[in-house]
């Protein structure tokens, strides 16, 4: 079991492991994540094996909205919500682009994406070409880990490296909101509410309506 302090050099080492198809556990502001290159099918299969009996597609973490747009179709409303809450504890579900392997989304035509508010996570993702699998570092049914110790207790020797960045500040998973249709839906309750998301969208729609009225 390889546990490394999340120094700049060790984050770089972890990114090289990702580039070679390895699995990395890393800190975020919500909980510790289990990551790999989402375009490496073999690595993604390993993530599913490590998690065990998982039937839900893992989210993908990005270092910037430009990388999100490489794998997802982001609506105007979605971009407004992302601008308000990213980086932060909100996973947004958008229609996926064909470039993303079907195994990542369990053959669904949508993908959950997030930009985390954590320096170590963002550096690792950035060094990993801007995108990284971001499922929680626990076995299916287990408690999402707040610390690297909690992650090692569940995943043990099945991960190539664990990055220790201290306890996760929030200690609970992100909100998951489905924006694949006009009306947002909450798929998992979390730090950000449906009302907060809906308020951002309604403000945008009102703004667009006012602009149209001015033009006419």
C-alpha cells in the first residue's frame, strides 16, 4: 500500500500513474475520490472492480469548464449554474458527447461532471489532461471516506497510490443535479439545494426575457 503526502512532487507522481492506467485515491473538499483516466477503458474497469457491484456511472471531475465541454453538451442554463457553483460541491448531469467511452456512463447518454474546490484535486486533474474519474473512494455500500486512512481501510492494496491531503472539509458527497431537461432534478441531496439551482436558472431566464423586450 503506497501512501504519499500530497506534495507538489507527489501529485505529479500520481498524475504519471494515472497516465499509465493506474488508480489513484485523492482528496477533494467533499470526500476522498478514486480516480483514473476516463478514456482508459482498462483503468475504468478496474475502478468498477475495486468499488464492487457498482451499477451507477461514476462522475468525472474536471479542472475547468473547457474540459467539461469536451465530454458533455453544456446548455446555457447549465453554464450559468456552473459559473455560480463551480468550483464546489455540485455535480451536474449533462448529455454526453460520443468521445466519452460508454463504459464510463454505463451506456447512458448522460454524464455527471464537477469542478472540485480543492487545490490538490485540481492540480492532479490538471496534470491528468483535465479530466479524472471522481467516484468516492469506498466500496459500494460503504461510507464515503473523509480521510486517507478511511479510504485505505476499504480499498487496501487495490489502488496504486493514495494521496494524503488531510481530512475533507465538508465530509459528505456533492449534490447531484440532472440538467438534461429544462427543469432541473436533484438525484442526490447535498450541500447545494434545488432552490439555489432553480433560482440561478430563473434569474437567467428573466434576464433573457428582459433583453428580448428591450429589443422589441
